[in-house]
């Protein structure tokens, strides 16, 4: 779709207006502008078209058109009504439900298509604040993201981080959680850590404030414009047979995670507030888990626990941030 076609569609078919904010920080102050010029249309193409060459030619692809339709400007619910924050955002992070994506990199289906960085931007623009990245060794020494045991094509880990960096806080100032499912070798884990630190810079949390002292997670307000990395760090206890099988420390101060991958301490240094651990019954979790431990459980497990031990489940959420993921195909 070229500029003239898009202008006709927006002005004549949609009778579309665009939202003009006075500043990115203050989104309560805005005005509505009609779309009337080629320059306005080109700005929309530059914002929503992922292909740089098409941007320069003034063309909007199907992916760009999809991004545009999913944006605030085209939402049936205007963002000043649907996304205005009215809750108290000063409570610990585990007191909130978080809009979360699973297998975020998938752009088409669970078994075919491609892993695409644009899928992350699509999720972020839809209000998602926690995305998942499945990382594997690339043949050229650079970590890749893919859906194992499927026909889904891979993409580079670095391309995802670079692509999402400008869009992390366009929809919301509150923190973004990168949930790493790590299957990489030591060398490529070091590459992952370097990529995260170089691209995200001071937005990446690599040091805790007072959470490990007070054992209370910081609030969304405290973590504005910050990126939290969630992953498996260290074993909580070596007395539990199941846990010690899933996570074992080797002589180099690395960790064997539940994917049977040695985890280098250089990467685990960025796992500050959310360390992925297995879900355990409340009696065990209350004794061994702290606020920065983040248990994971499947949809099926959540249903079972909510019936068998609902009080224990609720008590865990009072201290830790729980992540629930969908059952597999």
C-alpha cells in the first residue's frame, strides 16, 4: 500500500484521527488531529512499517498495516479511557496481575512460520509487560531464538533485543520482564549477557535495591522504565531430590538448570529480582523461597493446586511473583 492509497483509506474510508500527545511522559494531555497530508501518512509508515526499505519508499506492508491497526490510534477503546492508570502502583510487584505473553517470538502458528522480532513489538504495543525468549546456540557463534521441535524458523537473539529496545515503554512506563528460557552453551550465554547490557544499558536492572534485605519486591512505580530479566539462577536447596536434579552447581560456580544446560554466572548476574524456580507446596516454599524467587507452573498445575491447596497458593503470591504458562499442544 502506497502513501496515496493509505491516505485515501484513512481519510475517506476510516475517517480516522490520530492522537497527538504533548509529551511521551505525560499522556493525559493530548489532542486529536485529522489525517489530511502525505507527511502525516509517511510518519505513520515510519512508525509502524518494520521494513526500512519500504519506509523509505513510502510503502506499507501487510505486517506494517497490522501493526497500525493494532496501535492506540486505531483502537476501538481510546487509550485515555482503557489504559489510564488508576490503581495504586506502589505495592510490591507480586501484588499485581501482569499482562504476559508465551512463546512471544512466534509470528504465525506454533509449528510453522518464523521467529520474528516484530512479534515482540506487537505484544508490547498490545500492553504486554512480560515476554518470553527461548534461546539456543546459533551455528555462527551467536545465540538464536527458536521454537524447538517445530518448523518455525529461528532469528537472532540480538535482533530481538535491538528491535524491541525503542518500543519497550511506548505503551506503558512500567517495567518489562524478559523471561529467558536458556538452552545455550557457556560461550553464547556470555554473548547474551553482553547483548543485554550493551543495548539496554541503564534500563537493565543488574543490581537490587533493598529487596534482598527487606525481602519485599520493589513496586511498579519503583521500576518505571526498567527491564527485569527472569531466569534460573541458583539452587534453593540441595536437600530436595527433585530440585537437586534440576539445578546443580558445578565447580566453576555455574548452574545446571532444568533444561540440562550449564548456566554461566555472567548471565545469571542479570537475574536480580526474578529467579525462576519450580513450584512447590506452600510448606516448602515458605521455608526455602524468598521474594525474589519466582515459581512457574503450568495451566494444568494451576487448576490442580487451586482445587487442592487454594490457601497455600494465595499465600505464595503474597511473597513471590508466580508465573503461569499454557499447557503444551
